[in-house]
C-alpha cells in the first residue's frame, strides 16, 4: 500500500506551484489528488504544467476530481449533460496522468451532491445511478481511463450491498470503487461496531479497490445522534485492523488522507504510520 493525501493542493491546477508539491513530499506523502473545478475550468496547458510540477517532485496523481451535474437526476437530459461533463473530466485525468478519475453519483438535493433526499434510497434512483455508471464506464474504456466511484449513506449508493451490486453489474477494470468506509457509518449501531461495515465493503469490493479516502469519526456527546469526522488516530476506527485487512485484500491500494487542515496532516500520517507498524507492515516504495 502507498500513502497520499486528497485536498491538500490548491483547488485549481493553474495555481499549483513546486512549493506545494515539495511540502507534501517533505511530509512523506507519495501521491495526491488534483481538483479540476467545473467543466472546462482547466485548460490542457494548465493540466500539463501541473503534471510536470508533480512529476518533478516525485508525486503520483492518484486521483483527479472535478465537479459536474447529477448522474441520478430525474431528467434524462440533465443526466446526459452530467455524463458529458464527467467525460470531460476523464480527458483532464488523462492529461494529468491520473491513476483514477473520481466519480460521485450526485443527488436530488440542490444544495449539493452529498446532501440528503428521501428519494435517494428508492430503487428507481439507484437504477438511474447504475445506468449512468454503465455509460460512464463505456466512455472510460474508450479513453483508457480508470474510474473510482464513491458512495455515502445519504446518497443512492447508501450501503455496501449497493456497491457490490454495481461492481457485479459492471464487470470492467475501468470501474473501481473508491473505498471511503466512514461514509457508510449511518447509525449508532454502525458507529459502535464499525468493523462490520468495513468488512462488508472489503469482502464485496476487494479486487476492485484502487484508491481509498481515509478518515476517522466519533459519536458526538450530545442529545440525539451526531457522527462527526475527526483526524485519524483520535476517533473510533481501529486503523491497524483496517489497514491490515486492506493490505490483505488489495496491497496495491492508495490510502489518501482526506478532509484535513494543513496542521492536521502530519499528526494524521503519523497515526497511520504507527497503525501500519502495529500490523507489522510498512508503506511500499514507488517503483
């Protein structure tokens, strides 16, 4: 396994500087994500320049991540437009030499692609997601790009079994699963026993995992249920167990720390370094 970080670079490829890449390398990271912005926001020259900067620093682009419309929209025209926008991001991922192009299913809530809507959990909504992912995978195959789709308890890909259904229905190396297990902690029972959620994801998707978003969580000490993300090493996740299981299932996976401020990056990486050592493992070196 290898270690990287998501969301630690400037949000536009044009703004990435050698010092940004050097900072991540100095902290011991081997890879990064690159944020693409909206459709058409990043020119080929900006993408190629960002790629050159990251290559020179020795950083792999593990994931390219752009914004686009909803793949589960009720309107066929809107879904087609969203797919077209995603294909544009696939081409940007090509320019960056990214290992994966990140895919979110989108949603029906106008506030954002991960915001809740009760209709996300309908079979009809999930079927639209599946159909859109099938079309996206065909496009990725044609372009020679690898997709990495993600789910969340608030989205239509709301539980591990949905992930497995997608992977079984779309049997293509061009479609992989971006493992983000904390996204699937949706109840107090999951929160107190998170290994069950993780195991269901690993058991169902192991050979199709290429990238992960690595996080931690706590149950907030307040009235009713609040589940909050926290810096790895300060929450309820048994990172030693999870990293061992990931290594055994897919030892070439990229572990990308996510949703951390700059001052949290080193303590988070240190916590994972320690957890990996406790599992009698170490990060692989780049070939």
